C-alpha cells in the first residue's frame, strides 16, 4: 500500500477516535444528574465525615475545584454533589475560575438567626486544585464577611495541607508573607455575580472563624439529636 495512503488512514483514524472521545466528554458534561464517582461515592458527604481532625485541622468537602467555573453543590437530601440548576440549566459562573477549592464543612449548620443561611458552612481552601468531591485536609486561618444582596454569606478561609503556604496560621501572616492573596479572594467574591450584588465587610481572624465553626458544629449536633429522638404518639 502506498506510504502516503497509510499515513492519511492513520491520521483519519486518529481524528475519528478524538472525535469519539470528545463526544463522550460533551455528553457527560451536559448531564445534570452526574454524581461524582470516586472513593467517597458510598459516603454521605454531609453526615458520614467528621468535621474536626485530631491535630486541629478540619475536613472540607470540595464542591468546586480551584480554577473551575461549573457551580456544583451538596444535595443535603442525598449527601451527594450535583450540578446546581438555574431555570433547569446547569449553572456556570460567568467570571474567571474560583481562586481556591470551594466547598463545605460536613456536619455543620448555621441558621439565619445566627448569621448563616441554614446550610453547612462555606469554605474556600487555598492551595493546588483537587478533584470535585475530594475530602481535603486543611487549616482554618480566618473568615471573609460577605453580604449577598443584603443577606449574610460569610466564607471561612483555610489553607490546604498540600499547599506550600500551609505554614500560614492567620490572615495577618498571609498578608505579611504572601501579599495580594486576600485582595484577590475579596475581589473575586465581590464581583463574580456582577457589580454591586455582593459586598465585603472585610476579614475576621482565626479565633472568630473557629468560633463560627464551633457554633455550626453544635447547631448541627443539636438538630441531629432532635431528629433522632423524635417520639411519635401511638394512634
């Protein structure tokens, strides 16, 4: 067979296989029913993971990897992560990618009466990107106070145990040793939904952040105990 024909056939086959792979990828990304399949697939990401570790670090469940735009979130009814929908369409953030790994802290709850939104605590973990659904060991260093269209929507700030800046222990240390990071985080959160929708009230220190976490853990435990101790009258 002519050598040129063989080369053309090889190129055609390569393009065909690439197109098939691309089609499969597109099909997967268009589905809103995707549940991340990994070692945590059998876990309820809200109830089966302890928030605190013995060394003082915490577990964060990552919903949105650093640098990405697809807005996934925890489904509290199933303990799995699903793509958030707006008008029945998967939500994609219309901005640059998240400045850190974004997610939630399991077994936490902070009601609106206590400054939360009735959901698990939100957390931004500074460090290299990890996969969606990853349970990331990290250290809390502060909190970013935000108001989203008038409602409080604070974000705990942490550093990943895999990050080269893991030695940072506070927002002040972060500002002193790694200038610009807090400005980037604050600028991102106050603009990613559009001008004027989210307002920053600045950063709180590590102690305040830990107090928020402790309150949220206690509130979750209180609600969980009430749920498990519900008594029913006999008919």
